[in-house]
């Protein structure tokens, strides 16, 4: 679905540097494994697998930041390249997002496509807003709908399209309207398999169109998103 995300570093490391990095990662796995074994043996009520995974994820994030990961360029010229560009943004964001707080890539791509006309809308082109996200704060950069120039709300403007993807994820993870989505996601993560039809019920508040979850699901099917 999306190409491998390129990693950038602030300086070009030599072979010795990469050898050291490899040793560090290997050491992290060894330490995590030791903690997991010791915790499970001597402190089963405290050292849970979840806590060990959380600690390791923090190490992953620290390593990514050390390597100077940069936001990917958002370049596209048709529907297919648009989907790939959104996928790159998601890969980039996921490096610093806890696994339990991630939103399925297929849902994000489908919503971005439907909301922005696959990157062709005025809000996407001029404001980098791929999801029609609104604001009622006059101090937030925004655009007014052409047919409602005096609207009390505005459609948010972002410095980059990837920034709008990040904001969309933040909204689903924090806004009270999407509590149903978050609870269903938690259930599905524990099962290890996505059921998009059930999960999309929780994004209904994103639109006033009562068929919105079905529209997004159909976009996933039509575009063969995994």
C-alpha cells in the first residue's frame, strides 16, 4: 500500500556507527527480554508484558529522533500517488505514535480521499486540509467556505498535508465524540484483526451524512486498501 519510508540522519554514519547502532538495538532486545523474564518470574503483578512493550516503544522513538527522521514530501498527480503520499505520512507519524493509539492506515487514506476529492479540493490545495477539519477559534489559521463567507467556523489551514493527518488522528484519539471508535479499536487490537465495518461505526460523528461509515468502507473496498 505505501512505499517504505525513507530515513534521514543529520550526519552520514559510517560503517562503525551503524555497527554501534546495531549493538545498541540488540542490547535493548536483550535487556527487555531479561526484564520480561525476571518480571514474569518474580513480580507477575507488576512487570506485565504491556509495560515491557511500552518501554521498548519509547526506546524505538528515541532512536528515530536521534536519526533525525523528517516528514516526507507530499507529492502526487493522481489518485494512486495520492494514496501513496498519505500512506507515507501515516508511516512517518506511526514512528512516534503508541501502537494502541494508531488509526488503521486504510481508514485514514479512505477518509482523506473522500473528504478532499483525492487531494483536489480547494481546502486540500490551499490549506493542506485533507479531512475538512473545522475550527471556531478566530486565532487559528483558516479558510471560509466560498458559499458561506460569513460562517462562524472556518476550515483549518495546516503548514503541510501530513500535519492535517496528524490532527485527524489526534481528534479520533481525544475528542469525546469518538469514544465508541476508541473502545472498538481496543477490542480489535486485543483480537489482532481489524473489522472495518464495526470500527467505522465509531467515526459517524465526522459527518452529518448518516451513510458516512458505509461511504468510507466502500472507498476502502473500491480502492483495495488492506
